């Protein structure tokens, strides 16, 4: 008789066993949220602007949130729980000039919003024909939120000497932000 047949006949595969231990590190994603700029707005030449308005939680085309989600007030985002977070930002810009240079910064505060430091930068620049005026940039960071009262994020856009518009839409995410909790701190 072949060895594997002997093994198979000697095993009782109908037994059930109660699990009494604990599983660690297998909790999965407990928080995921997306926000976007809901309508376009303009910026003067050579300016930096923290995005403080025209913000909304994504709510169309099959969007789903996991967990509580972020809270937002005047462009400042507060985390619902401590942990290691992936924070990503996409910015889309347009103007009628042939040269465009813009950045999207993720800024982090560790003192409740009193001071912010740049943690991530995405930039775009192009010399292009005026009939293709849109440019996009992307950046992301991994952030250790050790205290939900102190750790905050906000997003700042900067442009060159040209008047620039930040593209927003309430039906599709064009300029937007993603927050995913990856694990515990």
C-alpha cells in the first residue's frame, strides 16, 4: 500500500478543535477614508495656499469608508485613532500659460496644529502648448500618529508666477487625499 494512502486512512479528518489562543498582527485595515476638493479655485501668481475650503468626503460612484474616518476643520485633518497611517495627495492644476510649475505638500503638525512641517512634496512642471493646460502631481507619506490631539495634517499648494487654478469636482476625485491606517503605532 502506498505511504500516502496509509497516512490518509489513519487520519480522522472529521475532528474539530476549539481555538483558545490569540492571533496578533492579523487585524487588517481598520480605517480608510478619502476626501477631495469639491470645486475648482484660483491662486494668484507665485503663491502658496493651504487648502482650507471646498473640501468634502468622497460620496459618489461606489465610494466606501472603513471605520470612523478623518475629521476636517478649515483644512486641518484629525486622525480617529493612533497608528501608522498612509497619507496620499493628488493635485491637478490648470491654466492657460505655456509654462506651469506647481507643488502639493503634505504638512504635519505634532503640537496640535500650532506649527507645521513639510513631510511630503509632489511637484509638476511642464512647458506645453496652451491647448493642454492640465498638470498633475502626487505625493504620499507614512505617518506615525502617536496622539490624535497633537498629530494633524493639512495640504498646501504652491505655484510659480502664473495664475493657476486647482481643479476640483464634487462628482469625481481629481484633487484629493487618501488616508489608510496600516497598523498600530
